[in-house]
C-alpha cells in the first residue's frame, strides 16, 4: 500500500500553492511558488490517478459482494478488477519513487573536473576522450558547456580540464560520474600491440550559488601573477592569473584562461564555492549514513567506478555490475543515457529499501 496520509498532505499543499499563485503574488513569491508547484505536480498527477483506481477497485468489490449478483456479470467484474489492480500497482511504484526524499542539488548546474591519472600520456588522451563524451552528451540534452580551465598535455588530451555545464537537472544526471574511470586499450604509440591500462578521475560538483555557501573574504588568500603558457613562456604582460586559497579548508583554485584578472577571479570563485558546497554535502551525507557502503554525494573518488575496454568494445560500471557492449556509442555520448538511467534506478532502489527499513 502507499502512504495515503502522506499523499493527502502533498495534495493539500498543492491546492494551497495553486490558490496562492492564482492570487497574483509578488515576483519573489511567484518564483518560489512556481518551483514548488512544478515539483509537486508529478506527485499529485500520479496520486490522483491512484486514488481514482483504488476507488474504482472498491466499487468493483462492492458489486462482487452482492449475494444476488449475476454469475456472468461477476466474471466480467473480476476481469476488470484484475486490470485495474495491475494499473494501480504500477501507479503505486511510480508514486513511491516520486515521494522519495529529493537531493536538493539535483536541479542544479554542475562543475565538471577531469584529471589524467596513472598512465602518462595515454591517461591524458583518455581524459580528452572523457571530456568529449560529456561535451557531446551535454549538447544532446541541450545543456550549455563553458570551458573554465584547461591544462593541455604534450601529445594531446588534457592533464586537467574544468568546465561549467548549465541546464536543468545537470547534476542529477551526472553526479554518479564522479570517481576513477579506467581505460584498457592499445595506445597508438605501442608498436607491440600490448594493451595498456590508464586512468582518469572525474569530479562532478553541484554549482553553488551565493545562498548555498557563504564564503568569508577574511578566509581567502588571493595571489595574482603573470599567466604562462606551455614551456613557461609568458602569454600575458599583466598579472591577470589568480590563485585563491581558502585558508580553513586548504582548497586552492587557480585560473588564468582569461586576460582579465576580474574574470579569472570570478571563475575561480565559482569553482571554489562549488568545491566547498560539495565538501559540505559529503560531510552531511557521511553523518547521515556512515554505515552505508555506497552513499550518494560521498563520491569516493579513490575507487574505480568504470572500465572502458576498447579491444572488447565494452564498458563496465563496477558499482552496479552492468556491462554494455556499446563502447563506441557511449564514448560518443549517445549511449551514456543507458548507463546513467541504470545508476539512477539502482540508487532509487537503495533509497526505497532504506525507506522500507525505516517504516517497517
């Protein structure tokens, strides 16, 4: 059964919000109420369908309970009852997922950070492959990707690349990408045809807004210096590069891609806020569920999460033991949705199990 009392409260709140929106609220209230209305709408839509189905089942049961009922009619009613029960069960399962606690960061845009790990130049090339995968995936979903910081490798790819991806629900779909990604393939420079294993780390941070994280200027050390290009040569004649150190946490962010010191500082602060916000989310998640093996938001980035095996054309996500023989589609960004959907479904299953333990 579903939590009827909980659903009734949601429907009551939805009706209140609808009435408040109809009364022409001020601009700030309109934005807040519109968001709440949009969040509640899917729950109420499914909930009302379920209430209707359960009322229909009760009516059919009343017909069957009539001792003077016709036998042929009863057979038809039982058939209809089975169909409505099946529909109601589907609605119950959908409602359970919709009523799960929401991650407050899910609707946010995200900061994507990719760094080459073990494997030298091949790791840098793989970091480039991963970046292009997320770039194409973002394009396919209509998100906007803006480069924030790039450190090119000598033979191609990236030592490090940071980008801002903006759009609705970016973090919800990319948050499970955080971790160590491993690649197995024969490098172009390998004459003997041996398979090499390399790795790159991915971090996906929810983009923090001023209201999410308060950064005290007194906690910052800001250094400016002259930007330099490959080989150390100066690429700018002014001190436009910025290094911001957050003293309490020790987090350091550098930015030199822009010619303007003001723009570099703004970009560095955006990354710093997101890293601090992510660290706070991880701390809270750990406190809430210290005994969970795998907790969302903790993103244990030392753990290998996925392997891309080029000779066999397969991608394996080790967290959910899912292997897809679609490496070419996934690395092009087209097939990534199937992996992401499976990770989200697994996470929802875990949450449902935890909800059951708490209410059981």
